[in-house]
């Protein structure tokens, strides 16, 4: 009879074989054997080839018998890996990159192997404490003081969703039928999704116009809120974006906090992109006021360089999470804690059974100390400033105006009064740059500038060599355009 149990020597074989394969992959990645993306890359899989790979991997029938590890590893590394975009590539600058620190993956692996239960404190006081430490560190990094707390989530979208629940808990059940949400037109689409999941349909999510620098227009916000109050709506939440995905613009959180406190509206800071830059001097200036927000969503898988799947919703007042999420009364759950210093996470968020998430952030932060992260973030800010300056010196290129300080996104491209022509040429420019395989950039469309090429420097390994390469690729591409 086959058994699911692995003997210790089998476990060791599994670990050693996987470790060898992973290390080979890391070596190949560092040696440039993978392109930053296979899309637009001459010898790689395009969209159509991605579908071919999907067809090759497709398996409708549940496997009845075992397959050897070697075959399976080949399926992962030779087939599933070699297409699409390579987010862990140091030249990946599209969207919001996440290199994913290896140390964090090891932390998660330990956590999964130990498989403890963090839903109730009594089941795992040690790992609950480690997760609590991480949350408290995040709170202090984002400018919160005593009394603040949070919950580790798998992503910023879930953190934004939790924030909506907290905001709606504040206006009360009855008022929710008239509740409205406010976010700038440059805000992230996950806010509208979060609102919908929390029971607020799209027609009660107000899109507020932005200033020329793409931050929320406070006069427009005030007008929209007053207009809604006059019509009997109940403004429940203003979302300030601390780092828009498009340009890295940071809404004025100090002014937003002042506005929201006067109206008694929950202020949520969507700092998914920019949050941890507050560790740096420039970031602190940009994110001034974050500590005044009622809640903050922040992605450790973005500005803390961790692998995908770790974010947080932080709240200024710990009790607000319990108000929003505590149900209580499940007799089969281990006895719950009545001390707010020793929390039952099932009362602080939507989940019960889940992995202990703390180690993913705890291991790298403890191994290196937070100063190492601060330095790395500062380096990204320097690289982006340097890139913007050097691009601006290229004759054909216009760089999207960046206030200083600024998060590490740089928009650029050729300029034309004919917007359709400009869009066509910048799409082509991005394609040409990407076809070389060293870097991968995306494009975005801005209200003022039209379609531009966009780079976001956020991978822990992106360095001066990569930026030099990018500039060389831009120059080469301009010659072909
Ligand atoms: C990435 C991002 C989100 C969504 O976070 P996920 O972790 O991708 O779910 C929300 N808001 C902003 C500003 C972001 O950059």
C-alpha cells in the first residue's frame, strides 16, 4: 500500500534535490540566463506561446498514481517557469516589482513545516507573539504609536477590504445602505473591489479628481462629501493613496486627516505601494501624516522586498479590528484570550485557519536588521532620481514631471501633440526595450501626458548596472523607432 508518510531519509532527499534545483535557478537568474520577461522577447514565449504552455500543462484528470520528483521538478522549472514575466528578475520594472527575498521564503517554509495554528492564542502563543511583533514593527514603521495594531494579510487588496469593514463598522449596520466611499481617480482599483466586497456598490464609490501632480484634489473631495451629505448619504471612508501605482503620487495625508477628523469620516491610507519607504528620510517627508490615518494598508511584498503574499492592514486603534471582525462563541475553538496583549487572530480579521505568517517578515528583518532595508529603499530612490535625470538628457525623451522627493517610479517617452501617434510610438518603444530581455517595463496612460513608458524600481537587486543597461536599451530602441 503506498503511504503518504515520508521517512526522514526521504524528506532529506526531497529537500536536498529541491534545494539543488532552486540554487541552480538562482544562479541562472543571476547570470542573466532568463529574460526579464518572455513577452516581446524574440526567443521566448509570447502571449500565444503562453497558451501553448497552458495546453502542455493542462491536466483534466486527477492523477491516480505518483510521478517521480525529477519529472515534477522538470515540469515546474522547464515548463511552468519559462514564459510570461519574471518578477524576480533584477531588470523587472513593470507594474510594482517584488524580487522576493529568499530569506523570507525560507521563513515561510519553516512556518509551513511546523504547521502551527495562529488563529487562537492558546494554540500557539510563541508564533502569535512573533506575528504580533511583526505587526507592531510595521505600526511603528508607518508612524503609529501605542494602542495601534493590525493583521497580516496575503495582499493589499484584502487589507483594503478589511479597512472598508472597519470604516463601515464605525457608521453602523443601519447606515450602510447610504454609506459612500471616496478615492482619487488615480486610486487603485482594489479600493472599489474592497468596497463591493464590503457591500458598497460601485455607484457609491466616488472618484475624486486629482491635482496636476496626481494627488487628490481636496476641494473636490470637500464638494463631493458635502453634496452627498446634503442628499442624505453617509460618507463612511476617505481613501488617501500613499503612492499611486501609475506615478507614485502621495496624497496629502496631513490635510486628509484634518478634513476627515472634522467630518468624523474614517481615513484609510492605501500605502500598499509606498508604505515602507517611510523608513527613509525622503519617505518620511512624503508620508507625513500616515500616523494620523485610522487605518493603513501596506504591502510587504512591495516596499519590503518580500515574496508575494504578505501585506498588512494596520489600525491606529486596536479595538477597531475587534469591532469589525469579532464574532465569538465557537465552542470548538481553543479557549480565547481576554488580554489584548495576547491576541486571538481569529477575532482580528476574516480568517480562522491559516498559516502563521509572521516568520516570512520576521526572519529577514531579524537576520539583517531594519537598517539594511532602509538602505536598500534609499538606493531605489537614488536610482530612480538618477534614471529620471539621465533620461531627461536624451533629446527625444520627455520625463513625466516628478516632484522631489518622489517614490521610485519614472514615466517617460516620446512626446507628440497627436496623442494616437504618441501612444503608438511609446507602445513600440516599450516593446523594443523589452525585446532585449534585460529589463521589462510597462506602459500607462496618464490624463495629462497620455500614454507613456513606465518604470518602477523596487527590486532589491536592481542596481546601477541594471539602470545603465536600461539607458542603453532606451538609446538602442530610439534608434530603431
Ligand atoms: C498593489 C496595490 C494594491 C493592491 O495590493 P495587492 O497586494 O496587489 O492586492 C492596492 N493599492 C495600491 C496603491 C497598490 O499599489
